C-alpha cells in the first residue's frame, strides 16, 4: 500500500511540475519554460528522490552544463551528425567530471542542436525549468516526510 501511495504521489508531483511549466509557458509570450528532457527529469526527482542523480545540484547543473555544450556547438561550431555525437559525448563527460550527472540532461545537446537554440535557451527553459522542478520536488518531499507516509 505504501508503494502505491508513493507511486501516485510521484505521478502527481511529475504532473504538477510539468503542468506548472506548461501553463507558464503557454501564458508568457517571451519565455519557453518546458522541454522534453524535463519529463525524464521528473521520473528521477519525484520517483527516486534519494538517488544521487536526482539531487538539486545534479538536476540543475547537469541540465545547464549539457545545454551549454549544445548551444556552444550551435553558435560557434556548427551542427552535423559528427558534431551531434561529439557534443553529446562532451556533455556526458562534463557531467561526470563535475559530479553533476543527470541522465535526462544527456538529451540536451541533441535537442538544442537539432532545434538551433540560442544563448537564451540556457535561461529559459533550462535553468528556470530545472529550478522549478527541483523546488516542487523538494516541497513534495518535505510534505511527504511531514505526513510520515
């Protein structure tokens, strides 16, 4: 029963986080606040909150570092099949070297390069979106701990 409740809470947390980002994204004209890798991020943050891969540092900096790699390639190097592979590998290596590994962030260079994103993408959706997910995740963890489920 406890596992069922925790699974349902994780699903509600994921829905809440993506819902908040989607509503904010839909109601603002200048900021993008949602991206596909955030769906996978919510699996870790809400479903496995004690995992090292779901910790705030990993979520925020993992997304930011790999997104920076992707934007650098778009803006400074170029996008082609080989560069997609190199950027993805560099993103993975950078997360491992900085101890900010967050698997969903491994998709960022590919997403960013294929969609031709600019420097603003680092702020919205990457940084703001990751912070919102972390804040909602920590709030839910606190609430669950207080209720002793």
